[in-house]
C-alpha cells in the first residue's frame, strides 16, 4: 500500500480541522482529506466504510482514479486511513472529484465541508431502467460537524437536513438534478455526556438543523465547479 504523505498543515482553529494528504497510486497522484478529532464524536453516515450510527474517531474523504474498478472499497479506504496513521474506527468516503479545494462553510458553530463531482448527475426518482453495473464515483461528499450532542433520531434527521440543503444548493446553481448516484454524507455530533443536554431534533427549522442546512448549502455551492454557478 503506497504511503500517504501529508504536506505541512495550515494553522487556524476550526472544528473540521482537515489534513490534506497525497499519495501515488498506480502511477497517479491522488489526494485525500482527513479529519481526526479523536474520541467524543458520534457520527451518522451513508459512507461505504463506517456507515450507520456509531462512535467514530476520524473521517477520510479520498480521491480515487476515474474508472475506479476495485471491488473492495471499504478495505481500500481502511488501508488508506491506516497508512495515514488514523487509529480506531472511522468513516471513509471516496470520490473521483478533486478534493484539494473543498467547499467550506460555518454557521452558528456548525461547520460543513463538501467536495463535488457532478459529471454523472440526475434525479433520484427516474423511470426504471436495466442494470448498468457499478456507478462511477463522481460523487458529492458532505462532512458536517455540530458542537452539540444529538440523539440517534436527531442524527438521522440531520442527514436528511444536509441532503435537502444539498439539493437546494444544486437547484440554486441552476443544475437540473438532485445529486449523483453515489453521493455520501457524514454528520458528526458530540457524544452525549452523563447529565448533558442531548438535542432531539435536527430538522431544518430546529435551532441546530437550521444552522446545519445553511452551512451545507453554502459548502456545496462553494464546491461546485465554476461552470455550475449561474
């Protein structure tokens, strides 16, 4: 497994403190973003590695080559995270899009980061067609972090809110689609502490859900290719 080589880390305090990683794989230079906040985080994700709801210590968003053909993406992501020194359970997402300049946004303590490849896009509900094989990992990936604890239902609600905000961003950019076939999302919230407040709602009209929606909307808009902006 080729080593991941981190360039110098930029300073600045933020919740989603991302490490930019690079590697050589099959003769191609590829990049990744790694967030490793350590313990104390509970995440809900649709990612191929570490999906579901559980305590997680890191999130890796890895660029892969166009025409990706590996049939073990979870193992591939786990190997990449291990090579970068990420310990414990984590979440791994992948995309064929460039991740070196992600869209970022903050709103009231919530932070969101998005990478966007939209060459393969469309609407979620389409007429039934024959199987076309594995979809290419073009992918809009969203990682968001909230500085508060959410219950499990609220975490699921937060994933819904982030997805709605993504679709709103695509429509606001003039794109006739709801996303790509391989979009993924990861929402992180603080692990509930004994006697601490646990928020039960994260819909777009709740306090924290509204902040999440605005942050994701701006992050996705910023991540979209320049040609997608009206």
